[in-house]
C-alpha cells in the first residue's frame, strides 16, 4: 500500500505527477497571492501551494494531512484567520 512515507520522498515533480494521476482534486483556491490545491490520496490529504497559476508549474510547498480530522482543523483555522484579518 502506498503511504505518505513514500510520497514525502518523491521529488516535487514526482509528487505533482502522482497527485494528478492517482489523487482526487478536492478543491483549489487563491489566497495571499498564492494558489492552493487540495488532493485526496488513499489514506491521506495533500495541499500544494503554488506561486503562479500555471498548471505545469512545480509547487513551492506541500502539506500532508494524515486524516480528515487534521485537514478539517487546518481549514477551519484558515477560515478563522481570514475572518479575523478582514473583521468579518
């Protein structure tokens, strides 16, 4: 079974290729002049951060979440921080 252990050891280009072939894109968004894509892979979630909207570009950073609870907590924190930033 493929795990996040192996995924972490891929080069950035290999990570991107793997996610495009085997992952499910859950969503994407732009925030703080960066572009983010969230993928579901068997057993874990991956968020890639890009500095450009070019789909062929290699990501600048990667966050790996081991389960749904961890990605939900992360996304809720992002929402709260943006609400505080704009006083919504």
